C-alpha cells in the first residue's frame, strides 16, 4: 500500500474515532442539557435515547461512505483494467507491425486505429507509428523499377486509417517524405497537413484529393491524376508534374519556383 493511501486510511480512522467519542460521550449530555423537570432517571433515559439516535445516524453515514468508497475503488479498478487493456493492445499491435505476413501487419494497423478511437492518449503515438510504417514499407529509392498494381494491403490500410483521421490531432503534420506510392489509387485522399517531400507519386490517382497546404517539394507527380484536387497553398517548389492531369485542380496560392515542371501546354498560376 502506498504511503499516501496509508495516510488517507489513518485520517479516516481518526475522524471516525472522534465522531464515535462525540456521539457516545460528549454530545448526548450536551444536547439534553439541564432541562427542568427531569429527574435523574429521566435524564439518563433521555441521554441514552439521544446517544442511540446519534449512533444510528453515524452508522448510516458510515454505510453511505462505505458505498461511496466501494464505488470509487470499483471505478478506479475499471480504469486500471482499461489502461492495462490499452497497453496490451498497443504493445501487441506494435509487435504485429513487424510480422512477416501482410495480413498480420494489416490487422495491426486496424487494431491501432481502433485503439486511437478508444483511448485518446495514444493518438499521437499511433499517428507517428503509422506514418513511420508507411515510410518503412514503401520507401522511395531512385532507380527502382516501377511497381505494378495497387499498393500492398498493409500500406494501403495505413493510408486509409490516416485518411479517416481518428489518430491525427488538430494541427499535426503527417510526415511521409520519400515514400514510393507509384500507381496507387488515392482518390479522395484527405490526410491533412501531409508532407510528401521528395516522394514518388508518379501515376498516382489523386482525383478530388485534399492537398491544401501540403508539402510537395521535389515530389515526382509525373502522369498523376489530379483532376479536381485541392492544391491551395501547397508547396510545389521543385515538383515534377510532367504529364499530370490538372483539370479543375485548385492551385490558388500554391508556391512554385523555376524548378517546378508543368504538363505540356499548361499555364501555371501567377
């Protein structure tokens, strides 16, 4: 038992002792007082009656205090059980993120997303874990052969979880620098404040994506489908958008420089 809890029990015992002494010894004679017309026998009976009433009241108060204390301890135990379950789920999911089987890693991503919804204290940690997981599982290494088909299921699950935003705190950045998402279908992509600096998004479908304020410095966006994408305030300095479809894309306030490459015939914003 902790010293603090021991001190609490000692104080409670002292208070109960004082109340019992008052109810038994001092309070009854004082309450009865020196009422006129009471003989010794009547006075003694009145004192005993008052004492019994006070003890009954004290017993009721102690019973209520016991119920309250029991409820408090039960609530505390439930909280500890919940914290223990959260720790177990978090630890197990981290282990499973490193598993060899893709379905196991995918299940770990979903478990972490669920935990982020159940326990807000883990949101920042889970956000950082999933962005690191994507960077580790889909790194961009210049010169590698273009991957055919869709993203691996575990990487796709992590991107989907981030898009749903359960674990992203307001104002937090999603650091996805140097990732290789070539050919992925990210239609409706909605991860806020994303950083794709020096990433390879060649041929990625980003129709109607929300990339407002995104960092796309040095990003490869060749042949990307950006129709209807929101690129307001995005940093496109050094980005390569050769062959990209920018139909109805909103580039208001986007930052560019002389190294930004545009689709043939496209007039970049002033």
